[in-house]
C-alpha cells in the first residue's frame, strides 16, 4: 500500500472516553466515513485506540492526519492524580493561590469547604523580583537567589514547576528568564510559565491556571508521548493534532507544553460537530447534549456558533479551581451510562457520580461488575437489546442486571425491579436536565427556544425525557450519535487563541495601538497553524473584546468584525456591546460610557471537511422490513409493546409515532409515547416532543 498516497486522503479521529473509545475514519477520496468502537483500556489507553482503529478496518499507516481527544487532563485534576509540582511566584504573593477570591456561595452552610490547591503551601516559593503594571522592572531578578531556589527544588524532588510573576501578562521577561534557567539547571523538569497560557490580568486566576498546567503536565506529556510512539510503531508519518477545549486543533508538541488547553477536549469536539450540523440543516440555535458512559455534558450553539467562555471553574463554583483559557462553555455532570445506582443515608436513592467505567463496567457487561448502573436500568426496562448491543458484537446479561437491582435497590426498598430501574432513570434524567439548564437558563436564555441535539452512546436513550423535563419541543439525533464527538474532530479546524489585557475607555481607545497588537497576535497565529499541518485550505481571523460599563467589575466578551477596529468605529462597537449586555443580563445602558478590558483574536486554519451525506427518500410509512421486532418496553404506566426499527433501513421522509425504539450500531433512540419522529434528508431523526399534560 502506498503510504504517501494515503496520507493525502485518510483522516483518523479518536475520542477516548471513560467507558468506550470511539474512532472515525474519513476517506477523502471516496467521501465516506467509517467507524470503530472499543472498550477503553484504563491501564494503557493507547491500546483502546488501536483496537478502535482495527474495529474500523484500518491501520495507522493509512492516515495522513491523526486527530485526538482525551480526558487524561481533566481526570488528573478531578482525581488529584497529578505531578509533585512546585510554584514560584513574586515575593509577598505566595498565598494568592490559597486565598483566591474568598468566594462563599452558601453563606450559612456550616460544612462549606474552600477550594483545595493542587500545589501544597510547602512547595510554593517566592523570588525577589517585581514588575509594575506598566511592564517596567521595579526589582530585577537576583541570580544568586535563583540558584539557591533551584537547589531547593532539586532537594524537594519535584516533577514540575509553575512560574507566576505579578504583571507578567504585561511583560513576561522575568518568567522567560527563570524558565530558561531552570530548564538548563534541572533538565527533564516540566517547567511552565503563566504568560504562555494566559496574558490577561487577574493574578489568582493566572496562578491557578499555571499551577494546574504544572500539575497535569508530566502525565499529559507522557500520555501523548505514548500515543506518538504507538503511531510511529504503526508506520504513521502524518500530522498528530489534538483537540483543544475551544473546539480547535493544535499540534501535539504544543499540547505537551500547554496541556491545560485540552481539559474539555472530547466534549468540545462534540459541540463542534453540533455546530456543523446546525449549519447544514440551517438551525441557528441549539443545545448540544452529550451522554457517554461516565458523564453527561451540554454546550450551546447561539446564532450558529458555540458559546465560548474565557474561564471555567473546574470542580464547580463553590469549591472549584479557575482555569483562564478560552474554551467552549461546557457544563458537565457525573451521570452516564456507567453511573452506579446506590442507596445513601436514609435509604435515599442516588445515581453517580461514581462510575463502573470500562472495568469492571455495568453488571450486564459480564466483566465482574456487581452494582446496578444506568445501562443496567435501560436493559431491565427493555430499552436496550441484550443480543444486538454494539451491533451484536457484545451480548448483555439481563439476569445479571436484574440480580444487581434486586440485591441493592429493589429488595431493600420493597420495589419491583422495574420500579427500581425506573426510579434510577428518573433521577438520572433530572440530573442531566440540570446541566442543560446551566448552559441556557442560567445564561439568561429561554431553553424552550432551542432544539436539543443529542449524541454519545447513551444520549439518544435519554434525550427525549430530558427534553420533556425542560419543555423542549424539538429533538435531533444525528447519524452515528455514538461516534459524534469523534466526527466533530473530523470537521474541526486548527485554531490558536490570543488575548491581551488593555484597559482603555472605549471613547478614547488608541485604535492604532490596538490594531498593531492585533497584527502581532494574528501573525503569530498564522505561523503557528501553518506549521501544524500542510492540509490548510485557508486562514480565518475573528476578533473580539472584553468590555464593561465604567464602574463594573466583570466584563463580557463581545465578538466584533475586523472592520470595526480598522475603521475606529466606536459607535458600532458600543452598540454591539449594549445588545449583548441586554441579551445576557436583561438590561443595557446605551448612555453610559464603556471600557475595553482585553482584546482577543482567534486564528483558524481551515481544513477540508467531510459533508453530511443525503440518504435515499422513501414513503411516509417505513418499509415493513425495517421493523426488527416488537418487545415490551417500560414507560410511565408500565410495559408497552413497542416496535423496534433498524435505523439503517429508514429513509428520508419516513415518519413514526411513539412509543418506538430505533436501533443502530452504537446507540438506541427512545421515542416515548405521544412523541413522533421524522427522518430528514441527511438521515437525522427529528423528534417532536409533546409537552407534559398535552
């Protein structure tokens, strides 16, 4: 096989989740996408990737681009399984990381806990240096003190070091000097400086960001090194790109250094896929809902683009740690197919956040799991086939699921197994509905005005009930939902994001200086995306600004056309800011002066993308052969005889009334009673959800 030829026509994407690893392969010449799926292998994740590629009937040597999304970074933080890291900061600011913003969301909660830093105080060191807010040097670095500090780090046996100096967003010279010194003095040490990750003000958020990068750095670096070695062993000679939390791609070498940018790697790819789907079917506003084996996630598509955020609290607002990098605004909850159901204090039924994962997995997997999970509940209620799971490649043990429920929930609560399983799903659905509320209602938006796009292996099983809970009337299930995040990687572009803090009143903004800074950032971005891959077809630039009314503390990011800056259009910028402020917060003050806090630019390296293929058209009533069987499925009033259809046999224009199940290789869509479904020209399932009581 001619590897050089294949490099120009084959693109691989691998999404490693907590339970399954999904692989999508795009053949650019044939215009087809193939899919592979395998159980995630926690002991050595790259083995699961190789298994998925093999399941798709391919080999690494056939790829010209390998795209990857992973949960390694976020798991390292959430599980507190990172490196032995140290922090070096400006003298007098050692406790920034501990003090934080002194947030106390629940003032009267006696059990409130502060955020817990990733780096203990004993490994936080001070250095006698100081920059002014203007970028001028107040105190230079004492080289003798720096040598003494290096000796302390060596004695501590740290694996990585984070560097955060005050006002380095304005002038990073001291951070650059210390990093160069430590890398020469202590070779092999993972060293990261705050200006490489964030050039915004707010020292606590920058401290937390660089500390997190140091904490996960060695683990992510080693993992990506393993993937690189696996690819090389498989004769891969193309470009290895990783998905950022912004939904864009960047090269693996940069990802090894700027690890914090891949926290929401896989979920961001899913939202990116939802964006492209919205463009295809001309849907401006939608909520992307992703439910896998471990978690459920939600992101928002507003006016055709994902809603972004400049920072996120990892671990939740109450106890979380801020990460200050551009990313898609994704909310997450620990409810997935593998989430374990149990009884807590007072015999209260709980679902998650503990997950059975891939090992041992749900009880029905027959791999040693003995506790009931959400997947077991769906099997007990007839919503999953015990013989056709994953296209029949993996049999499910119904008796094991029934036994798990009888022992742990149904028996102790004196319920039938079906009632216990139904209770588990009700709790799971309520939890998942909350994550959709967080990206919509809590952002000042009416969730009922959005369609719900559901994917992930478990998303189509539960999405209709989530939609009912939220009174969302339109639900869309894309093709191959179990591989949709991997598909989202195939339609992603290279991307680099830049930001500079620049406090200035809008009315007197120095546009000449602003345009010069934009030009510098965009030049670096163009060079970066061009280096990452030779598959670019174009480069696109978008700009924005963090703005606020004079007297406010927090700013909102406003997307702004390049022409507004080039023409110094103060009125145009102000009107867009007022409109966004009205949308987000319900009020605006057009007569009040505004100020610019920071300016932002995104540089996208556009890559040719697979298109959604149209399917054959059929009559309104599906062909009788498309119905696989009729089996009892549990809904609100008990078991109902429900037809089961093969999705591959459905045609555009086919319509069905609920209750009905639609099965495909890696997922099952549940259409409840009173709902209906239509197949569109691209094979998407368009489900109309009847509101409760109607």
